[in-house]
């Protein structure tokens, strides 16, 4: 009888790479392999428990021999479906990344990442402008980190633009009060670093594609915007959805809750250090 080989899967996307790392580090020790990380992302996975190899072809996770991954499934987070195929231990899938050394900015601030790898997931520029203006009015510093090779959005005076790599973004997020972004890699990076993530989900669902550890600050309109009369699937993308239907007030409210939760965490940490 032929021996079934493990099935390697590769990705060059940040969010999928974070899921791949979480799955690989949750594989039982008897099956463990080094994690092959896409070269631009490799430094964020170093100095963790799992050895890392930088690979120019992409990040890699491995389904166990005979393991089948059908792709994202309705009602199941993509990381959980990957873990099933890999034979990973589910109770270890929420592992956090250790912060990278080196600060990019001092003080407390909100990070806005307006871009996504897929355009139909993005929120309109005018909506971002309103949220940034309101945030500045509340006395919050706002740092806008656009995607690589993406044009900067128009933003009110007072917002700060920073052009950073993925590694730079990881350092920037370390001290952030929260992140606000559409469904994208930065959402998963913030979540893995323990930073509150206000994810904007309409074209996709948080059930399958949201932050793995904490979805409580995300806005999910996917089911609400789903085509009427069709059988619902949390794994389905909605390329024709109008993300402008996500109200500005709703995003601001979620952001305020995220900032307040981070302040509570800081106070708790200070008390523990007393």
C-alpha cells in the first residue's frame, strides 16, 4: 500500500501566515517541524517557541498524511479548519506572538490600516476621514499605516502617516491602544499581539475570517448584507457588497470600547506591578 505523504500548503498573505504559524506551533511535538515563513514576515515569528526558516516562496503549513483541507468552511474559523487537517491541538491555536523589540512611536495612539489585499473589503475613504476627525477631536492620536504601494487616503490635519513594513507594523502595534482596519492581515497581527482589533466585516464574516482570539470589537454585517433568499455561508465572500453601509457611528463606538479596554488593561498591569 502506498504511503500517504504530508500535504504542504503555502501562502504569501500575512493573515494566512499568522494562521499557519499558529497551526504549526500547535502540532504535537512528535510531529513538529520548523515553521517556514515568507521572507518579509519571518522576523515577527522569530524568538518564539517554534524554530523559523525564512522562505521566499511563502509561509508553509502541513496537513498530516491523509489530512484533507477543503478550504474555508461555513461556521468554522479558517484556522480551526486548517488545524483539523494538520492534526493540531485546538487548545493551543490561540497562542500569542511576542512583541518585537524596538519602538517606532511613543505615547498612546490608535492605528488605522485602511487597506486590504482585496478591494471590495475596504471601507470608503470619506468614512475613514470622518472617523479619524472624530478620534482626533476626542484627544486620540491617530497613526495611519497604508498598505505597501497603496496611495495614502485623504485624512484630516493632525493624523500621522507612517510607511512601515510588516515588521515595522508589528512594532507600531505593540504600544497601540487599538487597531481599526477592514478584514486584512493587520487585524490578525494585532490580535496575535494582544492588541484590541476593530475589524470591519461586511464582505466577509468574522465567524470564518475574523480575529481568532478576540472578535468582541469587530463589526460584522456579513449576514445582514447577504443576498436574500440564498442559503447563508459564513465562508462566502460578497464582492458586490457596499461597505459604505457600515455606519460611522458604529465604528466610532467600537473604537471607543477598544480604547477603554486597553486603558483598563494598562491599569491592571500597573496594579500588578505595585
